C-alpha cells in the first residue's frame, strides 16, 4: 500500500504495490505534475523474476527452492547467466568465479584474499540461508553506486525482528542409506593396440557420507516499536565412513596396489627411516555459524542496524578415497577458518528531500592448516617403468603447500550514501573507504619435498632422477626430484608479508524522467587504490631490468561512467538497457605475489647443488641437508612483480532487453517474458609473462617461438603481472518466461547462450602458476580465445506447486531442472624436462603448449625418424578426439567437456503444532533426482585440468622440426577424465522444522 500525501491536493492510497530488491517501482500520479510528493511505503511483496542479467528472489523462493546445502548460491543459480559446477564454483556470464561480489545487508562477505574458487572465505556459506529475507543478483547494474565485482554481484538482506516474537528451528539428516552409488573411472593396465590410448572401466562406489545440520532463529522486540532483535544459529557436520582395502579386497575404497606392497612400504618407513604412519582414515568436517542483528528505531527519522556474524569452519583435506593415491594420515590436515564480522548502519531522513545511510563494518578472517607431521612431503611410486615412477603412489609427510601456511585478513569499511530529491531529479551520491590488511605466510617446500620412483629406490634411499644424458646439468649430474624453497635465512617465518591496501570509491548519479515514460540514470564512479607498503627492494632485479620490483599500485585509479534507461512503452512492455564501465573482483592474492616472491627472501635451492648432493648421498627425509640449505643466497631467487605501467582491468558492458506481460486464452493470464542481449568488451585483462626469457629464433613452422633465458648462472623465472595486448569479449543472449496460476502452480523457464573470449584463465593464486598453466602457442604472447568458464548453452526450469493434501495444511512440491554445456578445454602437447622452447626447469614439466597437427606422414615440419610415434598412430588419436585440423597449431579451447544435467526435488508437508499459532513441517529433498530415475543421468563428467595431451613434445631437431613422442603412460583424448563425486549421484535428506 502506498499513501500519497499532498498539501495541495487530496490524499490518495494505492494498493497492490510490489517491490523488488534493488529496484525502483514506478508509480504514476496525476496529483501534481512537475512536482515530487512524499511517498510512504507500508507494505511489499517480493516476486521472482524469470530472466535477464538482473534477478530478485523473495522469502517464498528462498524457503522452497531445493537447496541441499542451504546455500545462497542455490538461489542465485536461478539467474539464467549463473552456473555452478560440482565443486561449488559459481560463474556469471562466463567470468572467473573468484571475481564475483557477495554482500549481506550491503557488507562484503567475499574471500578477501581471493584464494577460494567457491568465493566464500569458508567452505560453507558465511550466512545461513534461514537468516535471509531477500536475494538479488545482477551482472551489469548501471547504477554508479555498485562496485567491487568483475563477474556478477549477489546482495542478500537478512531478516529482522518485529514486535511479535517468532521462533523457527530445524533438524535434517542425510545418510548413505538414502543416497545412490557414484560411478567412478578406473584406468586399466592395457592400452589400445592401434592408438596406444589408455583404456578405462567404470565401477560403482557406494555412498559413505553422512551429513546432519540443525539450527534455529528467534526474533522479537526488546522495546516494543523501538528496539528489535534477530538471532540465527546453525551447525553442520559431515563424516565419511571410508572402507579401505587393496587389490582384490572388494572394499568400497580400494587402492590399486597389493596389500603386500603396502606392508612393504610401511616396513621400509619403520625400519629404514624410523617413522610410523597409517592410512588417512575417515575425515569429519564441521561448521558453526551465528548471526545476531539488532534494529533500533531511534526516532521517526533515524534507524540503526547492528549485525554480528561469527563462523568456525573446519575442513579436513587430503583424505584418499582409493585408486592410485595412497594417502597416509601424516599427509592430511585440517584447514581451519574463523570468521568474525561486525557491521553497523545508520539510516536517516533529514528532510522530505534528503536521506542518508552511514555504515561501518569490520571483518576478521583467519585461516590456518593444522598439519599432522613434522617432516616434509614425500611421495613414493610403486614401481619404475621406462625410467619413470608409475603405479600406485604413497604420499606421506606434510603436504608441500602446508609446510608453512597461515593467512589473516582484517577489513575495515566505511560507507556513506545519500539521496537528494530536487524537482524531478533523484540525486544519489556517496563514498566508500576500505582498508584491507592482509597477512600471509606461505612457504611451499620449506621442509623439503622428495620423490622416489619405486619402493626399491625408497628402500635404498635413492631419490628419483631422470637418467638421460641429454638432461645432465653442467656438472654432468642427472636432475633429481627434490624441491627446497625457503627464506634465505632458512626460517620460513621470514617469508610472511603483512600488507595494508586501501581503496576509495566516490560516485554520483542522477535519476530523472524524460516525459512520462522514459526513466534515465546517468552517473560516474571513481575508484583509487593506495598503499604505503612495498615489496623488498631487489637491487639485482633493478640492475637487470632498469626499474625496481616495488610497484604496489599505490595511486592507481579508474573512472567508471554509466548510463542506464528504462522505457515504459506500454503498461505491459518495458524496455531497459544501458552502457557502463565496471572494475573490481580481482583476487588480492594476485596483487600481493610481489611481496612474497621478491627474489631476495624466498630462494629455490639451485638444481646443480641438489643434483650434486644426491648423486653422492642417500636421502634422509627427516631433514633438508645442510649442504642444500647453505646454498641459498640472498637475492638470487625468482621475482614476481607488477608491471610499473599496469592498469586496472575493467570491462565495458552494454545491454538491452525487454520485459513483456501478456495473456494466453489457452494457458491463462499473467505471463511474464523477458529477453536480453549483452556485449562485454574486456579492457586491460591481467596476464602473466616471463620477463627473464627473450625470443632467439623460430621453429621450422615459422610460428613457434624459441626463447632463451637472460641469465647465465641462474635458472630463474621472473614473472610479471601485466595487461594483455589482446583483450577478450563476451556476447550473452538470454530469455526467460514465468507464470503463476491460481491453482498453486508456478513455473519459470530460461535459456542463455554465451560466446566468451579471454586472454588468461587466471586459475592459480601464484604468479608462476598463472603463467605456466596458461595454454598458449608461445610464451609471453597474448592469445584471446574461447573463455575457459564459458557455458555455451544453459536451459533451466523451476517448477513449484502448492496444494493441501490434508485440509488446512500446506503441501509444497518444488523442482529445479538444469541442462548446460560443459566447460571448454584445450588439446595440448605434454612436456617433461624439455627446454627446447626456452622454458626454465620449474616450467618445463607441464602441458601448456598447443600442439602442432601434422599434415600427414610426409609433413616436412616433423622429424618422423626421431619421433617415438608414427603418423598412423597419431592420426588414430586425432580422429578419436574429433580433431580435423591438419598442418597447423591447434586453437585454444576448441573442445568442450560433456554436457551436465541436474534435477533437484523438494517435498514439504505442513503438520499441526503443539499450540495455537504453532506449526511444523516435515520435508524430503533429493539432490540430483535425475540420477535416481536413471543411474546414467545426472553424472558430471569433467577433466581434472582443462587440457588433454595429444602427444609428448620430444623437442626440436637441429633444423627446428618437431619430434613427436607417444604420450607418457598412454594417451587420453577423451573430453573427460573423472566423474565429480559430489554432484554425480542422487542424495536425499529428511528433516523437520517447527515455528511459531
């Protein structure tokens, strides 16, 4: 209901007004043309939007949408541009999942480091779904007040207390008895005799996971009409009942090794090294969260909200479920994250024309790895074949990335937002200041990491080495598989950095009307980064490159203009669109790599020293040899740095769409149809280059670049984060249809098509990882190609039906169905210690180069005589992969992983309460219901990494021709290599709730 109060005309009341979160409702009045009158809103209803880049969802959708994990992402996925894979990675419009923005009551909830692809600072959502009243999702909000995201933004509004005391509680459980078997893939020992392709078989793994969750919320008044409270608590736990066994045991979690080999490994560990260990055992994850909200109506003009959030998340990691990976308990760890957030916001109406919102928030997140070993990381292969370790791999000792790993973020945010009504203009302006303190200690391999290529070598204390004369170092030693990196002091704590980064944002916009039907919004946003902290000066680096490694982005800024419109063509048709520039969401860990990898503090032990030591000494895995420790020299390590001319990555986004309401004589009235087309042009994408190499020639094809290091005595890789010279773009088309019938039936349908290109996937947290894993033709050459997070086609159906099977008690059925394309991937050529293209030793063991595809057996660019495979074998693989290209380097992301289909079902039945005004509800929910209907449906097949090897790169001959070898340990050109266990089997939960 809306009351229009006028001093010159009669008051009037307009009813049936519905507001959507983040949107303005347009109300036409004939009372006073050219004047804006006072409007008071005393009621609202949230309705679900069916499509487009902007969506709003109210309490009814939140309560009834099938959500097995009570995750806000399950609400956001209703947006047609949203996609969630089985690992919980949420992408919008094909963007990197780590660039999304999440706010609750306007306060940021993101992982401030940007380490987690799930986007949350914890493994579970930072706020319980039961505490949320409304959710909005937007990809291109053309309001200048919106910022701090690069993909999409989600804003949730929490519930508040009222004068009426309310209670709601629930308990739910899921056990293996109400879950389906997971299909898994087993690699066979035999190969296809024609192609050398690996062979696989499928087998079923029985469910082993039990989950339970319970929680409650209460709300009411401390002082009637003045001071209110709302409290929400929830707890979740998950246990896995692992049934370990060895070859032939029939155990659910069977290792691909014999019990005799396992016992031999344990015996060697005990007798030769004096250590004891056991299998990893059953992990248990837990999460507790609390939200407390106070709302104070200080006066008719001022209202104050205070919110406190707390979360304790413990996530067990590295546990093995069988197969080739035999993980010992010493290799597991608990990743513990603690989250505290305080926020206050003051809402003030200073006059009929001027109102403000002033906020302050403080967030503290700490993460630590509770490890279970004092020694470094050790892996032992079962046996040696052709000079390489193969078969089952025993992993024990501290995980190499957890030798020293602690992080903490402290985020202080101040906000000011104001609205001023001036004639027909609504002027919005404001400021946001964020001070983010990041502490991080990450010392990978600082306890040493050893690899043994057989149990015999492990028993003889012989570290793995590559026994090829061509791989010998300058001293004539083979390369040994040992890694040691640390601070030059050999004290890992010296590697920690403590950095404060500030961001200031200012904006102003004007919302006004041109005529009676065209609403315009024009605004501008300014953002500026600042920091007084700089990486440690590396004088050797400065002397080498002529500039320092101390770029910290202090003073870098960007201007973000935006214009939006909404045209009310008829009462049934609304056309909207806009154009604007957006920036934000870049993981802070990218900006901070230069503080940790300054080339002075962290040093990698020289390979020549390692090779010399292990060529003459046996391994002692309990400690790093002094000879190797003493080889660390200050200032001789690799450097990660930021380009002094770096510009903030941004995108120009423009879109146009319509919303049309129509009636159907056959199907009923009140259909809502939405459609939209959007174009995003990326600018200054972040990419990573190796500054320590330079081109020195070309391969025989004239396209493949041969690089060479600029250093004479060091094997360093100085990685720079810079801007791409070739930016990507996105073309997004979406449409949706929604309808609600009087008989309790509701349905919405949406379709989205994405055509996305990008220069870099940005899949890693470290600069070196982002560089070496970026698939390309040539190092240091930017290539804008099909985006790695693109979902080309996405179909979604949301169906709800409310009825009463028992008179007076509601029965609710809800179904969510989605079918979407798989993510893209590239076919590549594998490398193992091949430096023919100029890669240094830390970078020549991965599959980053796109392969050259010969024309045939007579291709002059291939030295078939020295190659380890012939054309007939390669052609068989190419045909099997569906690769028709010949005589060229294959494009990036030209292949696609399998389609994914999912369907979730929820059934809820209201039951009587114990007193008047009380009610209960029993519910049954099935995640991946399609898999219950047919065991071959609802399976998410995917690749472990977004590339598959066609062949091994054997190097270049003297004439620069390709030497092509068979892929090590067999080829695999399928578009999947694994089945995601968490999303590929049906799982049910039962629960009960009670409220009054």
